[in-house]
C-alpha cells in the first residue's frame, strides 16, 4: 500500500479533512507503524484550537499521539524491531538526549523534544513514523484499550510518581475523565486513600468503582497530594483549601489561565507546587509491566476516523464519555 487515509488539520478549529495521502517511509533510526487504533486526547484539542503551537508545524499536519499498531517497515540503523512487532506511538517522537533533563531521567521535560501530532505528523492516520528508540513495546490486549495509555495512562502514572505518593496518604484527584480515572486506579494501587472530585456524578461513580473512597468531599487541610486533571483554573482554590501543610499540588492538565499564588502562604504551609508532563520511556515501560499483571480499566468509546472532529468537539465541551479511540 502506497497511500493512507488521514485526518488533516487545515485551519485551527475547522473540521479535520479526511483525505488520502502518500504513505510515509521511515527514515534512519525510525520504524513505520501500521495503526490499529489511536486515542483522542485533550492535548489534541489544544493543538486543534490553536491554543498551543510548535515552532515548526508538522507536514502534513496530522494530530494524534496515542497510536497502537504493527511495525510495517524499518529504517536503516534499526536492529531491535522486526516487521510485525506490535508497537506504540506516544507523545514523544524524539528528545535531544544531551540536556540535563534527558541525562537525569526527566526526558519528558526536554525543551528540544519533538512530539507526534504537534511538531511531527501524528496518529490520526493509518500509518505513522516513529523514532525506534521511543517506540513502545506492548503487552497483550485490545488496541483500543491500550491506545489511551500512550498518553493518558503514562501521564497519570507520571503524575503519581511526581507527587511521591506514599501508602496511607490521602490523594485528591480533581477531574475524573480519562486521565483522572487512570490516576485513581494507580493511586489506589499505591495504597493511598483516594478522593475523586468531579461535578459529574457519573464520573464520580466510575471513580468509586475503580478504587476511590465513597466519600467525595475533601475536608480542608487533609490531602497530602492534590492532582489536577481538569482543564480549568476552577480547581485551584479547592486544591489550596484541601492541601495539608507540606502537601504536594501537581498540575497535570494544560491550564493556560493564571491562578493566584500567595507566597506568604507558601512560607507558612511549605506546600510544593509543581507540574508533570506526560512520562518518560522508563515510566512507560513500568506502566506496560503493570498493564501486563493487572490491566487498568478505561471507559473507551470507539469511533471511526471520519468521526474524529466530533470527538474533538465533545472533548472541548467537556462532554466526552471517558476516552475516544479511533479504530482503523
């Protein structure tokens, strides 16, 4: 096959164009993945709407960074992948490998990274080229169940690790969409007392079924950890109120609007405020090990490639029922 179907971004906020493009060929150090499925992420919404921009946009401009499929072609210099191997395409396409962040195991904060669907063509297409060293080795499982783990799952995993969550601590998860529900499960498995906070009673019920405590109120000053997965600044005040002295507040959702931060409060509370950005290859590897032993549950709605604009629209409006996933 020398052609592929793809969803092409022509203008920010406009419906994606479902079209036929030439199939890409892997360059040196790359593999070509024939995709079985691709998740649709809220970061795709930010790129689609033009809220975030790469210095150089992809050509062709194809969104998506949660791809699952099989290796269809191998570029020169790749020795550890074979045709037919199952592989994943995550957010990170490549990193510089030489900056302090890369050298100290924090490659997801590399300022010279390239990312699928952001600075290189992504996974809203039947094929995608992936840097072989960043391609994900996958456990068994249905493609649409695995695809959201390429970003949502590893972001939740990285957020829990960023919080240094300990057994017995109280962890408040703000926003119980796709990412939040993965975080609820990972935090519960870490032995935390998990409180799930979301205005949607259906999402709260799903969180409770996945390991959150039945109580949904966060008493003031009781949470060791607050993690925000909701793309809104409205969660900031409840997190500040709910965190205990020396607690940790983790920003996982992309929220561009500023929030008030009182430095006197920081000096008297000792609270740590930090952010997390997807996950590293090591975190992805350990997440896949967890998935092999005890698969994470996800609320997955399968769609066709033709329906991807609908999925982006519903995500932007906060009406997504968990995670949308394209089935090719």
